[in-house]
C-alpha cells in the first residue's frame, strides 16, 4: 500500500508541474491559432487550466468548448461549476463537475492519513456504494 502511495504521489508531482503545464498551454495556444477545428484543443486547454488551478480561465475555455460542439450533447455549465455537467471521459463515463483543489493536503498530511488508515484497517470493511443499493454499515463509520 505504501509503495502504491509513493508511486501515485510521484506521478501527481509530475503531472502537477506548473512549468510543464504552462508550456503545454502555450503550445495549445499556438495550435488554436492555426487549427480550424478548435473543439478538442479547447477541451484539452480547459482541462490543463483547471488542473493547474486557473479555474476562471478554465471555465471560459469550457464555455468556448461548449459553444463549438453540437447543442444536442446536453452539456451545461451552471455558474457554480468549473467543468460542464454531463461531460464524458475518454472511456465514456460521465465525469463529475468537481473542482479539484491542488495541495488540499500536503504530502505530510497525506502520509499521516495513510498511516492512520493502515493502522485502523481492522475498523474498515469493503463496501459497495456506487449503485442504487449501497451496502455499508453506518455503525462502522468512525469519525
């Protein structure tokens, strides 16, 4: 479990590299200026901006993306969201319109939470909560 955490933390660090993301956005800006079909480029740019924390700019690109696609796609961008509701991921699943806060917990806090989970493993049990009939025992919730 610890090795998985370390590998995921390293990957998150790489993907969260601000300079790399700024270079990617700059490259996308050049492509946007030259490419007649901007749809996928706008979506990619919006996702990068959201990931780097530039939420207002990301929201503008999501709106520009929505303006480019067919209105039958049934996507909406309510004022309280950053990404559109009804958006599908590459594997076809609907993505939740969630704002991800980078650095919500620092690495030390994440390590402490992981340590707590490992030490308290006996208090947890597997649960199915991703369907209409969740199977979990509220008596086992420890807050």
